[in-house]
C-alpha cells in the first residue's frame, strides 16, 4: 500500500462538505470515550483547525510510511494547510464520498499509532461519511452498496482532488 500527500484542495473540499448546512446542525464527532477532550465540531471558526488536523494526519502517515526521504524535495511535508473555500462547490454526494475514501486510504494504515490526533481525524471522516451516506444511491443496505462503485458517476468522480479537479457532473 502506498501513501501520498493529499492535495490541499482535497482537504478544503472535505472541510467544505462538513460545513454545509444540515438539519442536524453542525458536524460533530466523538474525540475520545473518556471525555477528557471535548467532542469535535466543525463550524466556521474551527474549519482551519480541522483542515490542519486532516493535513497533519496525512503528513504523519506519509512520514511513517517513508521516513525522511531527501530524494523528494517537493513531497508536501513542509507545507502547512491554509484554509480557504474550495475552487468548486458543486460536488455531488458520490464525489464527496469518494473523496473521503481517498483521504482515508492515504492517511490511515493498520500499523498506525493510536494518538489523539489520529483518532480525531478518523472520527471526523466517519462523521462526514455518515452525514453524506444517506444521500447516496442505494444507501440503506446493511453494508456499503457495492453497486455504487459500478456507476458511471463513481467512475467519473476524481479519486484525488487537486486544484484542477472538477466535480463529475460539471465535466
């Protein structure tokens, strides 16, 4: 399994997706069961912190996988996250769900450590998936609808989002 630094635009799209108005209110997630840390909540004034947390977790996963590799000067590890609105805001639920899947694939590995920042990033991704899931075609089955991955929209959705990526519906 390989790991890559997730583009800043990809993280901006994830944060934007979590900020979208919802009948249940702001996106919230449990940080830890003991209650020693407050639960996470994504609102405008926490968006930069959440984006930084996602960026840092991805960078930590990359660093754990590859260590200090001086052969690649532009690996993205030295960059910090700068929060801003994403370039596009017409991402479909399938685009967003696939974006979450890509981030999780790049940022979490079975051998990863169990520190609070990693756990919080995982919980954020789970909360965002649960928020978006009900709007996916075929959602409601006991497990992830495998049929979704066979749809034309899934195949057209970008796997990783960068500055030139566009939502599948706008192509």
